[in-house]
């Protein structure tokens, strides 16, 4: 508790030490939130000065006390348990040994200010809505919406009603509706929110105890919602999930799976519509039960779909020679704006059965493109490089000029955005920009001018034009979050059209 009281004076260094990757799938706490959460849980207030008696405690006793206190605090915050991140303990121990007791002072430690309002956003974006998730002290993720100028903020569902772990925020192409997944009923369901009234209605409900999770993708015309249903349990006989299609214009609630026409089986990741609506790409399992990319050819009138008739499906990537042989995995894929090519991030080779594979020789990553209209053509390799600690995600800028991906090549839990010119050239790393979570890629604005992402201190906006002019010195702007917003804001999605 004594160390927790001293925490405000060392919170920048401590937070840096704590920002190692305890669990890369979970967003980290910001500096100010971490310190305030500790004070709230320990009942401490900011001290006027460092207690004189503690300065006489031998340094080794301070180290032991600090490690015990941080272990207790980390467990209380749900950041991890014993043995989960030994490098964090080692870093923290070195930090405390190197930290000297400050001189006695009656001055208050410097407060970390709320990030300033976003300047220089185009007038077209200033009135748009932004939806994001807030993570509170109970590790609940709840949907919050506000305008880009910080006004109009609200939660979409009652915070006090039930625990919630919302996810998969997806705006309709016309910006009039927001779809998301919530499990506040005890099992995952899909909800729709009307952007005019913010009335929220269920669109897809699951049977009680359903062990599935959903990811969502809107059709380009906003009439259909592709829902990927993935089993949560992965045993030896795991064979992926299934892809369903929901008609947004239908009245009433759909009951999974009876009311949802199934498009594909053996699906392993989300579906992605081509901008012209003619194709639906997804990652799935090939004949050997190993990863591959596929594309469904969709009819012009989806209302004429016959659930009893399977749609034509095209395998876009090569199959492995045997179920336990070398194979690749696909960590992201995205359509070009003209719908002619699908770009994907390939990593491999992996050797062995899918759920028990290990890294093979010459392990590397590549970004490639393929055209469903040219099934016999070889993929076009845009970038080939040895795999660093982590590479994932892929999104095409709306103007087609760049492919964005994330890399944790510094092995520090920070996912740096890279922009790869599609016309040729080396990727550009956006320095001083850290995407906080691996589960939500930075989002492009419709004019390709801005990127919206989760940062360690809030929701950041990057001016792409300025970043390309000087990628080594990128200065993110920040959206003004409400002062009383509890927890960590992450996984933002902004309304692309009014």
C-alpha cells in the first residue's frame, strides 16, 4: 500500500513496464487509468509528500514490497496471474531498483490531462458518429457512441442491467444502423441500433447455452448482414464454423440457426464482401482440413437464394499436400476498391495437424493478391519478408493506393501501422503510433485521408497525408472523450457516411 501511494510519481515508468504483452488480445490500461484504478482499489489518495520513514527502508525490502504489491494489484485488475509474464516482473524489478526516493515536497504530482479535442478534422467528419467499446473495472466491454466533436455521448444498453462483453461493431454502409454482438443475455446475440433514435433491437438470438461467437459484415447495399458463427470449443474434431446470411429488411427476430440461411461450412474466420457485392470471401478449411481462402459467387438477387442449393465456391489459395504436411495460415484479407483482387497476409510454413502445428523451415510472411475472375493465374506477391514477432490484419485504403497492416516487430506489445504502396515500393512504418489492440484494425475514413485507432491514451486520429510526408514523426490527434467515461476506450468504428 505504501508503494501504491507512491505510484503517482512513477506511473509513467511503471505503466511502460506493465505494457508488455500480458495478453495481446486484451487492450491495456492507459497511464492515468492504471494509476487511478490502483488508488481506487487500495483506498489511497495522492500523498502530499513521500513519508520520511520509508526512505530509511533498505532498498532490497522496497523491491520485495513492490513486487508483492504489483502482483496483488495485477490480479485485482485482471491483468494476469503468477508466471504469466516473467519479463514484466524482471523489467519492473529493474525499474524499482533504479528508482530513487524523491525529495520531500508539498506539491501535487502532475496530472495526466485528458487528450485535447481533435483539431483539423475535415468538416465532413466533425458531425459523424463514432462507436467504440469501453472496458470498466469488471472487464465488461460496453458499446458507447458519440460524435467526433465529443458531443451526444451515450451507452446503447443499460450499464446496470447485466454484465456484457460486446464486440464486432459494424456500421451499415449508409451509416443509419450499427450492428454489434452482445452476450448480456448469457449467450451471444446480434443487435441493431438506429442512428437517428438510438433505439436498440435484437436481430439474431441464440439458444440458451449456445457455445458460439459471431462476427459481422454488411453487404455493400446495406440490405444483408453476413454472420460468421464460430464454435468456442476447439477439440480434435474441430471443423470450423458456418456462414449465414440475414436480411436486414425482414421484420421480427431471427432465431439461430433455424431462421438464418447457411451459405458455407468449415469457415475459420470472418467473411468480407467485395465492394460490388458479387463475392463473399472467407477463410476456411480445405479438403485436408488445413487453412485456405475461398470466395462465394453471389447471385444478383439474394432474395432468390435457395437454402437447399449450395452456392458456387472458389478456392483462391493452394491446398497442402497432406493433412499433417507444411501449410500456411492467413492473418488478414481485404478486397480492392474495384472488387477485382483480394489481398491477403500469408504466413508459413507450419508443419503438423492444424491444432498442433509448429513452425517450419524458412518461416516467413508475404502480402499477395489474387483474382477470383482469373482462377488459373498465380498470386501476385507485393511483399515478402521474414516474420518478426507478430504481423496481422490487412485493409485496403478506399482510394486503392495503400494496404495497411500491423506489426509488433519491436516485441513491446505495440502494434505499429504500416502502409504498403500497392503500385510498388517499400512499406512505410508510422512511427510514434501505437494501435492498442490486435483485435481491431485502424479504420480508414471514406476519403482515405484519416485513420482512426485505439491508442494508449484514448482514441487517436492520424492524418495520413501528413504521416506520409514524414512517417518518422507522426503526431496523432485525439478525440475528446467525456470526463466521466469509466474505463478504457478501444476498438472504435466511425460512421463512414451521413
